[in-house]
C-alpha cells in the first residue's frame, strides 16, 4: 500500500517532471525550469520527512511547537538552495543553512506569522512549503494569520501565487481558480475579482497577454496595484500552472515596469 509520504512525494515529482519537460522545449527559460525541478524534489523529500515525524506522533500545525522535530528536513531544502539555487540566492542560503537552531527557527517564524513583507522572504517560503503542504495534505489545520473574506488560501491563509482557468462541465465557459504557493491548495474563485483587494469593477481589472506566451496572462488591479499571473489550461490540459508560468517571466518584468507588484512571488522569486 502506498504511504501518505509516498503520495505526497509523487505530487512534488509530477511538478518536477513537468518542469524538466518544459526545459527541453524550444524558447523556454531553461535555467528557471531546471531549478524548479530540483527545488520540487528537495521539497518533496523534506515533506516526506515531515510526514514521517507526523506518523510517529502527530504534529500540531503550530510552527513553534513542531520545529524542533522537523528542523532537519527543512534545513535540507535550504542546503539545496545553497548548492543549486540561482547565484543570487546561494550565499544567503548557505548562511541560513549554517545558522544555529534558535536563529534558523526565528527567521522561519517571522516568515510564517509576520506581515506581507516578511512572508515574501523567498528562502523561508521555499523551506516552509514542505511543512505546510505536508500537513495540509493530511488534514492538519495550520496555525497562521487569517484574513476573513479575502481571496487568500482557505487552507493556510497565504495569498495566491498563481491563477488559472480550466474547463468545467458545470461552468459556462472556463472557470477561474487560484493556487497557493505555500501549501499547494487550489480553489475556485470569481472570474472577475481581484484576489488582493476584492475589486470587482471590470474597468479596474485590466489583463494583458503576449503573442510569445499565449497561455499566460497578467491579471492586474488598478485599485491596489497588485497582479497575479494566470495560465490558461484550456489551451494545454497538461500544464501545471505554477510551473508553466515560469516560461513567461518577461511578462512579470513588463508588469513591474508599469508599477504593479505581484501579489505573491512565484518559484522564480518574481
């Protein structure tokens, strides 16, 4: 019988395989995709380690309580980033990987419970994904700050890192979904609504596409000046939104140049 840890690791492996397949395609951003493949595998191994601890004695979903038992799996992700991450991340990751337990825990705690700026700490976010997705996968409620009535993840309270559209038998046209970059949860949402501030006026929610990347779209909001990237799965049902969006990083740069800020960074840190 397949264990919960094996099933969870397979979820990460499917993302890694998609990244590797896209990296071989012409005109793809090979380096971000290859990095993503390695990161998913490192996170998958760490998530399996978290579940092994959970199987011995249930974890609480409160980071402070759980960290002493899961510190080593989480450090393994930081070591991957120090060895194989983009050059701009390696020195910082190497320093973090060597931190004493109290400082290592303090930085993760700040990213877990702090304000939006602290939670956009890329290194901590990449490490905490293994913990968050492992516990959400097993039904453990995460002890994190929540904003009731917002467009945030229903499982962990994090802002969505990606949007996507796919055909639904019960929907008139493609339905819109949001995806969480912290715990991997996906949920359906309104087609015309800013997930950051809740704006619903179509005139204030511009969107842009590129002939180079027809499946990708920038969904922006003029009210809060935030945006989220969207991937159209009706064009390619094999797409994995948080992976496929890495092919269109030029669109993120385009949006930033026009004064928009991504609601939650993707795998490339943009």
